[in-house]
């Protein structure tokens, strides 16, 4: 049984709410997603979430698409 201490400390686990960086998904570390813990012990090659994110990331638009003439006409 754990006992609560003042200030959010627990006797058996230290600071409550602290997430060890090793548990964080690489997509969270890269700040692409807000929160995701790694379920595959950092083995991204077998992770379905990493596969889906990699595919989605490759398909994303890289920026606003403009015709060259429009870009020149606006003087940018």
C-alpha cells in the first residue's frame, strides 16, 4: 500500500505525474503529437502507430502551394 505525502509525493514512486522520457513516443518527443507513450519499448520498426504516422507525415503538404507566376507577381 502506498501512502500519500504532502505536495503530491508518494512514498513508493516519487513525484506523482512525472513521465520518464524513455516511456515517451518519438512522435511526442518531436512535438508532432501532444501525448503518446511508447508501447513497443522504442522498437519503432514494429509499431503500428509509427507506421501510420510515417505514412501520414509523408503525405502532408509541405507548405502553401503557389504558381510561380503568382509568387513573382506578388513580389515575394
